[in-house]
């Protein structure tokens, strides 16, 4: 098969997303070709669709950066990966290893990086080209549909575990019950927080998801935040 359907963002005009034919990509020496099994729709995909994004997009581009799949072809210079390996991918497809942020190990913050779905073609198609350094192994028994949530889970983990101090019992208020908000709330729960998610009356469906993680849901946070010591929430995400 030489081409497949792909979800393509083709211009900066609002609404410029459509399904197009997309050729199976050729891979470079240090790449693998991944057959995509599952891909998430990120808020940033919607921003590109409505053209309310704030980052440069390489039009036309295949959307999708939250994905998992199976390696179907391996570049000549790639070691440690084989056809049939089940993978989840990082998002920074192109980085400058000499950028000061990359040199500090923070290549995800390299301002010149190009990510899947805006800088290079992403995963809302059948086959996508991925540099081997972006790959992570998916454990046996974990469905690829769940593994596609690795990237948003990492966003939440980085925010709530790496960059926030939460002590057991702290009142943590998460503003916004979107995917990232709910995952942040779930991570804060894992850290022992007493967690509430703040949203709108129209967010009932999302609230039910947050409640599954043991979080309280609120449309007005003031009383809950002030309840203990009158000083407000210990942590606000
Ligand atoms: Zn995203």
C-alpha cells in the first residue's frame, strides 16, 4: 500500500482540516516507520483547526501527536528496535542537539524543535515516520489505545509531580476539566492531595470522569478552598 487517508491541516484559514490521500513516508537512517494503532485528539489540534493557535505550522501537515502503534520498518542506523515492537512516541520529532535547552537535557523545550502534527507530519494516518530516539516500549498487556495517552499523561506528570510540591492532604484545585486537567487531578490524587476540579455547569460529562478518579467537582470553588484555614487552596493547577 503506497498511500492512506490522513487528517490534514492545509492552511492558516480557519476550518482548513480535511481528509486527504497521504503517501506512505520514506524513512531516514535513524527513523522507524510506525503503523499507527491509536491517536488522540489534543486541544492543540482543535486550535489549529480553528486557527486560534500561537505556534508556527508547516502547512500542509498531518495532525496528531498523541499516538501509539507498531514498528513496521527500521532504518539502517537504528539499533534496539525491530519490526513488530509496540511503541508510544514522544512529540519533539526534530530537535537541535546543540540548543542550550537540549544541552541541559530539556530538548522538549528547545524553542527550535518541530513536533508531530504541526512541524512535521503526525499520526492521524496509517503510517508515520518517527525518529528512533522518540520511541518508548509499550509493556505487554497494555492496549495501544491506552498507550496513546502516554503523552498527555506525561504532561500532567511533569506539571503536578515534577514541578509542583503537593503534600498528603493538601487541597488542590484544578481549573478546567479537559483531558489534561483531569489527568492533572488524577496525578494530584496519586500524590495524596484532596483534589477538586472546577468547571462550568455544562461540564457535567467531564465531571463524571473526574469523579471516577476520586475528585470533587465544583462550579464555584471559593467555599471549598476557604473551608479549612481561610487562606485558600494549597495548590492551584
Ligand atoms: Zn497535545
